[in-house]
C-alpha cells in the first residue's frame, strides 16, 4: 500500500477501537493521582504521540505501538490518522471541530525529509523553523497558534522558560469543539440544587432540567451505572454521561470501566430507541493542565523519555540521540443550557543528547567523610566528617 493511499475501513475500525482502549487506560492512570475534576482530549494526545511513533524504531517503537494500540505497520498508522482527521474535520452546520498539528523545529537543525513528508501529508502538519534561543518570541509564536486554533480558549499554553536552547523539536496539537444541543435546556428551568460531593459534603450548584426523549441504558450489573446520551443539533457528536447508581459509587464505576471499551458503550446507545427521561445535570466549567511524562511511562512508553534508550533518529537529519524531555496537555470544557464548548492542546518537547567534553571534577561543596590512611598497616589512623563551617 502506498504511503499516500487511504486506509481501509477495517483498519480504520481497528484504530477507533484502539482510541477507546487508550482513552480508558489514560483516564484510569490519571484519576488514581487526583480527586479533582478531570478533562483531557485523548485525540489530541494521541495525535502528537502517533506522529512521533512514525519516527520511532526498535524497542521505543514497540512500547509506543503497544501503549497506543496502533497497527504494527507505520504506513497503515499514517493512513489511518489521515482518514480519521478527514472525518473529524467534516463539520456540519451547528457543530464545529477543529484539529491542527504543527511542528516547530529549532532553526539550527533540519527535519528528516521522510518524517517531514509524513507529518505534512498524513497529519496535515504545518512546519515552522524558530530560533529557540529567543524563547519569549518562540513561545509567543506557539501560543498564538494554539489560541487561534482553540478559539482563544487556551492561552499562554507554553511558558518561555520551557523552551531551552537545547530543545530541537516541539510537536503541537490543538483541538477545539463547539456544539449546540439538539434540544436546548430551557434556562428558566435551571435552578439550584444539592450536589453530593461525598458522604459528608454537599454543595449548591445550578442544575439544568429537561424531560424529553433520550437514548438511555441502565447497566445495573455490568457497571452499576446509567448511561445517557445528549445529542447535538444535526451532528455526528453527542455528549454521554455515565452516572453511578450510588452517590458514592464513582470509584467502583471507574474500576469496572477498566474492563469496558467506551467504543462499545457508544455503539450500544446508538442501537437504542429514545426513552422519556427526566434529565437534570449541573452546568459546569473545568480547566486543567496535565504533565504527561509520568502517565505515559506508566502506560509503557518509557524509552522515549530516556536520553540513552530513545530511538527517535528519524526526526532530524543527525546521528545524535533524540528523546522526549517534556510532555504537556491543557484542556477546558464549558457545559451550559445551549450546548458545550471544549478545547485542548498537547505538546512534546524533543531534546538532543549532545556529547559532553570529558571533565574530571571533584568539588567538595557538600558534607563529606575523610580519614588518614596508613598504607603499611592498611588502617585509618584518623577518620571524621565535615558537615559545616562556622
């Protein structure tokens, strides 16, 4: 199959199933570390990682391929993402989704031609050379791109001090979604009510209310939860809520979701006829930033962060070792009576492991032990330590 030919429907189905598994894995890993509200875009994160995987080899590629549930063939993977991006960008009248990839390369280096071609032709990736020595201007360029592609919902995505002089390449994805409900919630019906945070705490929040036809499933035994779909106007997108049957059942639901593919849940909903349901959901806004390094390592992508093990030499025209030094994600969502708006951005920073000149240093600038050694009797005649100076 040519690198520029479209992916087959069967292969595309494999990728979407992989999306579901990766989403579940990433969610499970993240919620173990926080009790806070969560929002992230698995599609955004997967885009930059999949692009990076096309330049990976050896164990590095195997780890990425397994963790991301990608096809073993890089050509298939590139074609699959080309097709997926086509579907994502096919917007309708009332719903918009914008997804954009970009490579920022340190102007001192040249991208590998094959990698640059795959990035441009398969991931619709713009490529721009920047002077990373001028980190304030470089950060401004990147942040302007992210703000433009997220309808200004994500600003100041990258701080200048993140862009060090030894950064060689930055991979960026930005994604934005806005949709109006097929049936909007009547704002006059919105009213305050109790939200049960835990057994001992309730808070007052604004609840939207509507009684109408919704696709709804009660997974009493499998998940001990109810699943509701709220449709957007003339759209292939919908908003799905998984509600535990118990007010304290979230952790149990999350454990059970480990064995449940989100793709199958959505397929089950599509097959159901709408039922009359009295729906009450809170209005909410959530924004968060995630450092992805530890999460991705826990998913199995270890070598990409190791300066001595990462095999990513197909990105630049250089024999120097390249590795990921920083992985970051920021996301935002606003759910209200009219619909919902969400945005996210992901970044991977790649460094070169440069050969350092050999320098023998012994700088005793911290506490140390010392002794006076007699070589004839092979014994310490004095021994002590230095911990401070008056």
